[in-house]
C-alpha cells in the first residue's frame, strides 16, 4: 500500500513538473517578455516626450543659427567695396569715352571669395571681367588708368576685336584680379 502511495505521489509530482514545463513555463516567459517590452516602451515614451518638449527650443535655435549664418555669409565680402569698384569703372569709362558693356565677376569667383574669406584674413581678391567698346586709343587709356589704381592686382586675360569693315571702335574683353578693400571711400 505504501508503495502504491509512493507511485501515485511520484506520478503527481511528475505530472505537475510536466504541466509546469509545458504549460506554465511558456506563459511565465511570455509574461517576462511583455514586462520587458513594457519597460522598454515606457523608456521610449519618456524619451519621445523629452524630445517633443525640447523640439520648440531646438527649432527656435535652428532658426536663429540660420539667421546668423545668413548674416555672416552676407558679410564675408564687402558688397559696398564691389559697388564702389563698379562705380569707379563706370566713371573711368565715361572719362575716356568708352562704353562699358559688362562687368562680370563670375558666380564661381564670388563663391570662392566667400570660402576664402571664411578661412583666412588675407586681402580678398576677385577676378573681374570688363567688356568695353570704344575707340582703340581711348580704350587703351581706360585700361592704363585701371592698371594704375590701387585695387589692380594683375592681368588675367585680354582680347581685342577690330572688325574689318572699318569701324573706329574696338570690342575689348579685359580680365584682371582686383584686391577688395583697397579703395578709398569717397
């Protein structure tokens, strides 16, 4: 009889262990995973709330940085220097009776000037092309006067076109380097 109780008792313990292994263990494991995911989700939600609360300040700072960047970019080279330089070209052209057709610092040159100005404190040098039309001697005087000015750094390119039809004017493209900031304010 005692042996029978022991067998029944051992069977019950075995069934309980099997029941635990096959039925209850996966449920406990699932519960632990859900609990871990819940904690992770709560942490992510706290982080999300922190980011959302911080977003208006971040957006405001970004706007301020963009405004400051725009202001600094506009000050990389003096627009006033360029305007004074262009006005001086126009005055010299009128003085020597030549027609100033085009003044062109290229976009690439202006962008390069911006990059250089941000990196160093050396004088800002810009490549300028002038396209003029007028009598050859007057155009020569115009170029001679430009070369005598303090902003003139050196010749890059010069092309003179005279037509065979006997016109008394020449078309000249003259490219040189100019040092900005060397002009006297008048």
